């Protein structure tokens, strides 16, 4: 009987933790922006919805798509590994953006009414600490 009770409590506690994590992600907005003189792309992720805007002056033509459960869970896993307080201190691995070799990219995360923003980095070459998250967000656009 003790084993059955322990098993029940373990399952119950596990489900409540997953629910709390899911609710925590409802308060997160991730914005990835990449631009040069002739290129602009803004990707916004919120509540399993991806919004892609390619017009820097207006978001009227933005494309909105739903992120499937498997990709969302993977994105959440990558997000949980990021230390938001250190986002502003991350160093870009390359400097192609300085001579128009790559678009200038930024990552901005709004979590619990506080903004965290990275320094500029080359589009396609994010700092290693956020690489998996940025690559995952960009992979959604490549599928379109």
C-alpha cells in the first residue's frame, strides 16, 4: 500500500511541476531580429505561436503559425538552460556584421515583465550559450 501511495504522489507531483513550467512559459516572449540594409526579419515566439515579419515598417503582413508540441517542448528545454541575467554579457563568436558579411542579429526575451537583451551578433552565428535556442527559432522559418 505504501508503494502504491508513493507512486501516486510521485505522478501527481510530476504533473504539477510540468503544469507550472508550462504556465511559466506563458509569460515569456522571445524576439529574434536580424537585419541589414536590404534584409529584415523579426521572429516573435509567444505561447506556441510564431510570428514572422519581413517588413521593418509594418507588421501588417506578418505570418503567424502555431508551433507543434514536439518543437515547442524542445524550445522550452533550450530556454530553460539560458541564464537570462548574463544574456547582455555574451560575446559574439564572429564579426562579419562589421563589414556587411552577415546581418546584425539580436535576441530579446521578456520574462515576468522584465526585458533581457543580448548584444549584437552575426545572423547565423549566435553565441554558444544561446545557439540552440536561436537555431531552433530560425528552423521554424526555414520550414515555410
